[in-house]
């Protein structure tokens, strides 16, 4: 093959390609800085296609040394986006690296069609010694190492790094204390500085950190490290996994690494048959082994059953606002219940499942947020019907209850007399069911039916008689009492809002006043109270209450507290619906009134 170094593109064409490459990289940086929560998957595909089209233009001409640095950089960016778009590093895109290396040899007038990729790299690094090619070739080498690591070809990766480091002994020289050769080569690898202004969408320094983490994790978990772990040589595996924690990785991978570290440490420190070195085991009379027992860790690492996984997925989706996914997972979980929960999850107290009525209420909350209000009403009716016969006409709750053994998540509600706390839970669930039904009917525009359900909720809560000053509830009943109070507040706000819709302003005012007695600084109840007073033409009182509340710093804090996770997940949709929706218009009306009357209503 003839040497083609002279067959270079026109300088103008080369500048156009360089500007196009820089523009693509600039758009990617702008997309990354567009703010949190933005999905970049579409941008990744668009950028990949843009660099792919530019690469095709450049490969339409014979390979030439002046254009090679730009071509290899464009190839690097294209492959980075290709890997990011496919979420995989072991597909056919590795062929693009092979073609890029052949283009380098073509520019120097040699051929490598019959060579393997390892042999091709060796030949390219021997012949392509031009200074301007060193940085682009090392960039491409980093990608090759990434593909080989993903394919489990650790030996090929080690060989490539020896070539890039231009030594056969560098890795071994840094392993004098038993350090892994591949990691030594990666740490010692000095990537040439690219003097050009061409932009990379991911720097080689960042990619090198990812390679170090991946190499340590792969060898500690899937390579020789796992074999050493099985053979009882824990320090080797432990050292590799600890190295993996120091690099770049996502929280998911970091969690996997620490889980493996925990398993390894468990077998080293807690294995009674494994004698620790004397220097590491001082002769203390009270040692860690007396306080930490293996079953504690074993319970954390136990295998989760499908129903638990399905519920945890549903819960996570609901917490993150992915209501459509949450609905599907909750419905799947409830279908599993029909097959018999006893066969789905061990009822040994270690399950991640809450009580079944709470799961149904969470499902109702998800259905409401997804706009499936009739379905939410049906799900809540199931909770109501199952708990009705378990609630006494009047429930007297003492300040300090005896604490019975915690029931298992899948325990049924029928059969026998319930303890006071169980009765309190049943009443709370049924009241929450009525609350959800009231919210659903309100959203559907059925104010009278909504008022009926809110009133049933409040009627249930009147059955509870709380005895005591409340000081003893901190340890025993405070969570249940706070949930009951929050449900009562939400029901009062919901019913009062529907009274306003029907023009029954006096009835609404009473509900909001009762709500503020329960929670004096609640912003929604206060805002609704002001609106009710305003509609009753008691404008001076409305302005006074508004000024009093707006000047109190507790309002905002209490609103943030109510939106937190201190209350059950099934109340989230009700908390959102209770937020006063007309704040701006009401504030403008009051401010206009104060400006017209030119008086301070607090005087």
C-alpha cells in the first residue's frame, strides 16, 4: 500500500470539521448545566448522531496525518456517547476502535488488516510516533481498556497499558508489596497532554478514574479476588474492594462494593473458626465480638422475596413521584396477596412490608395522584369493610399502654379480641380510608359525597378518648396520636373547603376554627379561615388574621414539617390536596383592602 500522508483535506474543510466538533461538545456542556432533574438521554443520542455524521464525512477521504488528531478525537467522542446511549460497553462498537487504528496505519502507508486488536495496538504504537498523535491514541486506548474490562479481558487490558506506558516492567515494579499489577499500571499511566483546543466530552483523566474503580471492583468481585475469597484468602479481596471505593462510581455501584466489603469483613472478623493475628487482637476482656453477632449482619444480607421487592419498588416510585409506575407495582402486589401472602414472604418480623391496610392506603394514594379516583375509592372501601367489625364503639387510650409483641406484616385482622393499640391502628386505617374517599370525591367535583366521607372520618375519630397529659406518649403512642391528629386536621380542612364550594361559609368557618385548635400554626387551615371570613364580609377580621399569621415564623416551618416523611406515606396525597390554592389572589385582595382603609386591623 502506498503512503498517503500527502492526501490531506483542504485547510478550510479541516477548520469546518474542527468548528463542528467544538460546537457539538459545547452543546453537550450546556445541556449538562441546564439544571437538576433534566433527562439527558435524548441529548446523548443527538450528540452521538452528530459526532457519527461528522466521522463519516472525515472517513470519506483517505486517511492523512494532518487530519488524524481531529478524526481520532471525533471518534473518541462518538464512542463515549455510543456507550452512554446503549448502557453497555461490550457490543459491536469496539469495531470502531479497530477501524480507527487501521486508519492510523493507512496514513503511515502500512497495513494491519490481518492483525488481531492486540497486535494492531502494538503495531500502531510502534509506528505512529508523531507527537501530535500521542494524546489522541491514549484517548482511544482508554476506551479500548474500558471495552476490554467490560468484557472481562483483564489480561488484554494489562498488556495494552504496558504498551501505552512504553514499558514491560513498570507494572511489576510497582507490585513489590503484593499490589495488583493492573491497578499499578493504571495509577502510573501518564496520559500525554493534548496541546490542541479540541474538546472532549469526557476527559481521559475522568475515564482513568473510572477504569481504576472498575478494575479494582471486577478483580475483587468477579476475578481472582472472588476465588481468593472462596479459598479463604480474605486480605487480597478486601484490598481490591477497598481500592474500588476510592474511585468514581455511582451510589448504586458503591453500595454493591460496600456490600461485598461487608461480606468479606463478616467472614474475617466474625468467623469463629478464623483466628486473627495476635497483633490485631489485643487481650481485652470485653471485645467487639461480644457485642456484635453474625445474625445481625445476616439479616441485612438475606434474600428478599418477590412480594417484598414488588412493594419496595412501589414505595420508592411513590416517594419519587413516579405515580404511574407506583400504581402498577401496587396492583401487582395486591394480586400477589390473592395468591396467599403466607407463601410470599417469611413472617418472622424481618420483612420490609408494613401492615396490609397501610399498603392498601398507599395504593389508594398512588391511584389518586394518577387520576384514578374511582379506583382509589374502591381500594379504600376494602380497608373500611375489613376494619369495621374490629373497632369498638368507644376506644379509651391510656397514656402508657402495655407494649404487646409487634405483629408480623402479613398478620390478619380477624379473630379474637384486639389490644388497645391494635384497635387504635384499625380505627386510624378506617379513618384514613374515609379521608381518602373524601379527597377523591372532592376532586371529582362531588362536594356533597365528599362532605359525607369527611364527616364519617371525623365521626370515627370522636370514638377515641385520649387519657393523660401526653408526656408519656413520646415513647409509646406519640406516632399514632400525631397521625390521628393530622387525619382530623386534614378532614376538617377538606370538609370546610367543600362547604365553601357550596356557599356554606359559616359551616366552613367552624371547621377551619376547629382545625386551628388542633394545629394553631397550620398554614392551610389559617389561609382557609381568612378566606371564609372574607366571604362572610368580615374583612377586618380576615385582614387581622392574615397579618397575624404572615408575621409568624412558625407557619412556614410547620408547612415544611407537614410535607416531610414524618407522617405515613399514604397521607402524602391528602397533604398535597389540603394546601390552600388561592394564596396570591387572597393576599392581593387583603392588601388592596388595607390600602383603601388605611388602617391597621390589629389595632
